[in-house]
């Protein structure tokens, strides 16, 4: 993409490009037929074919991948990452006794912690944590993933921010739905996020009570007491006394961290634990679909479009509404973390941000067909222009992250470059998720079976992690290597549906977004 003061795609540029395609076609048709009507037909044929192609691609996706399983969402987690790079011999330090990664309960480098690492955990425990929310469409909930039972994007963002902030504890939450638009985000925030389900009684139907937001905020309290009206979340599997004793001997009080994560999930109202510090909003593609293919909308999507038309139908206006409703759920400032002599956070001054990532349409295999590519890629870029303009108008509150270029994507796929090096050097000391082990296993097995079956049907090569490595983490390079997979740029980090990232793609995109957040804080 061009620098932030320029726009890679504009409406005028797209119309000029299409004009250069349509006029020669019309002239050639006129020279052959001498018919004005046939010339106009030839002129309009290319954009008509592009729109028909787009419609067929949407219908094809719904038919073949409309039932795609997804990770658990809404979901919560907490991570602490060593601010120092992992040792070169870290792969030899993994051991069965030091790594309990089953069900995603603990995602960390194995072996007892050193005194320095215990100090990092202690500072993270005593310090004020960072809280992030990833909200939006299927990208927010991790559709396309197979190796993580919870959305991978928010956890990768959290891990990258934790390291960049000197080992700060970062709590993350993911909430979204496939097909979510800007209007959906506003609706969900206004009525409260429905992420809790109470056990139905014998005389009452099952219901999902709304979690109402409050305008007031107070200091965080990790020792919130439960009441009769406490909302119920999926319990993290309890460990035996022997296991808890072993965990404490490794330098981390896991039961205490589990307790805090439960409170984070149970009491995520602003008046209890405080609002969010960073909110990443994943919207755009479905708003574009509603603009070009309204005849394919169904259910509440049609109602969303009707309401948007009554308000004027401007995407700028919808983004403003998203920002207004999210600002009420954010901290006004982020207190600095206690710094150690070896902490790399001297130049990082975090501030609350609403982040709008650009959509990497240029690398998506589904947009490889022409003439649909000539229409879809510029239109996605024009949608991103609205996010870019909002960030320019509110630079202290909003960050627009340019979509990764083909060169950056290709570099990661070749397993080189700063983002890949960052991944290899990452040393995660703690990672907990709000899910039970059995639930996590069930979700992961379902996703693996689904995408393995689809992959065989479409000749898509499966990525997996070597079972001999006890570290079940994105730090573990996939087999086969990304650089050894077939396909052009983008196809190695995109799943079999040609739209959603695979596990490696979410890892790449999460680091890319978090890296831009850290750069914005440094600036």
C-alpha cells in the first residue's frame, strides 16, 4: 500500500480503469457490427460478468462451506510473554514434566521458570493488566483455524503486545459472528454481548441473558465475589492437588491466574473490572456484500441494510456509529507498567485505541479470477479508505492498519523476515483460556475432521504440527514448511475455502496488527 497520506484505491481511479477496459471493447464491437446496441452490450458485458462471478462465488461458498465449524466464541484468555527473546537452544528445553498444553489450558514454554522469569510473572500479577477485545465477523472468531479451540487472532495479538510491553499481562476477549457487519457490531454493543448461557431450569426455556454495559467505571478488582446472580461461564478444568503443587513449584500460581480469568469472563462489565484498552474491529467485507449483492442478503442482514438506508446508507456514518458506541467501553488512559532495568518498553507509551485493520483482498485466492478481481479488490480498497479517513480525523483514538502487501505476505510464507523471526523468538510463559479440556478437544477434532475432508476433496495440502514436539504452539513451525507448499502468494496462509486464513495466516495477521499497534504507541 501507499503511505498513509495516499489512498491505494479511489472511486475515480477504479472508474478510470474500468473505462479503459470497456471503451476498447465497445469500439471493437462497433467496428465489427456497426451496431450501437451491440456496442453498448459489449461495453457493459465485462462489469456484468464481474458481478455475476461475485454472486456465484458467494453462493458457492455458502453451499460448500456454509457449515464450517469455528473455534469457541465468545472466548477469553490471558497471556504473559517473556520480554526477552527465547534462547537459541529453547527447543531442547521442552519436556513432558514441564508442559501441560492439553486443551489449550496452558500454552507456555516447558520446564521450571528461572528466577528472572518468575520475576516477570510476579510483576505481571501485581501490575495493571491490558485488556483487548477483538470484535466483528468470521475473522474475529477464527473461521478456518484447525489447531486452536479458541480464536487465534486475539491471542496472537495479546502475546505480541505482552512482549512489547515488557511482559505485561494481557487479557483478551473475542466476540463475533460469521457475516457480521458494522451494524451488527453496533447492535451487539448496545444490547450487550450475549456470551453467557445459564443452565435452564425445568420450568423455564433456555435463554442467553444480555450482559448490560454501564457508563461508570472503577478501579479493577481481581477479587470480585460471586453472587446468586453471577453469570456462569464455561469452567476451566480444575486440576488435582498434586498438579497444582507441581504448577506452583514451576514458579507460577496457576490456580490464582485461573481465578482471575474466571472473574474476567464472569464480570466483564466496565463498572466491575473496567473497560477495554484496545478494541480491534473486523468489519468491511460483509458491508461490501450488502452494497453489491443485496439480493443475496437474508434474515437480520436485510433489516440491517434497510435501517442503514434510512440513516442515509453511508459507510462513513456506520463507522462513526461503531466508534461512538465503542468509545463508551474504553479506558480514557492506560497507566504505565512498572519497568525493570531490562524492560524494552521505555519508548512505548500505550494509549486506548480502536483499531481497524485493512482487508488483504489482493492476496486472497478467491479474488484471483478476472474480471471479478478488477472489481472486488478496488472495492475493498475503497471501503478501507473510509477507515483510513476516520483514523486521520481522530489520530489519538483510531488506528488504521494498512493491509499487508504481497511482499510482506510472501516473506512470511518463505519463513523469513521480522514477523517470522518474532515468532521464533517468542517465549510464552503463561497462556490460559476460558474453556474446559474436553470442550477444547471436541472443537479441535471437529475442525480438523471438517477441513481434512474438504482439503482432500479440493487437493489442499494439510498443515500440521509435529507430534514429537511437546510444545503445541504457533511457535512450532508447521509441517510441511510454508515455503514448500504449492501455490502463489497468499495461498499458503489461506485455508481451503480461499477466503479465511489458516492457523499460520492468523498467526501472521495477528503479529502484523499488533506490530502496528506497538509502532503507533512508540510514535
